[in-house]
C-alpha cells in the first residue's frame, strides 16, 4: 500500500494501491481496504482517482462528491 501524501493535511485517505482497472483505498482509522473497480464506477472515475492518488490531493473529496464512486466499492478486507 502506497502512503497517500495528503497535501491538504485533512484527508481521510491513508493509502492506496493502483491496479490495471481499479484502485484500492485505505482510510485513516480503518483496517479495511476499499476497492473501486472500473466495472462498478467507470473507467474515467478510476483514471481520475489514480491521478488524484498519485498527486496526493483531492482523492477523498472526489470519492465523497461522486455518489456512483462513494457507493461503488467492494471491500477487500
């Protein structure tokens, strides 16, 4: 799991893993891994989430502001 840079210093995102068609996200204070797959949330959303994750800013906000993403995860653990 890559550590999320959290440039805004107030993100709930702790870390992420980039996969071919998905992104896994771990939130602060939770051991669970949330997987956002392109088949559930769309390729463009996954691509945007990957860009935000690597830039270290905006990932948590993006997830919370897009209902199809916020509800489109599967739990890995």
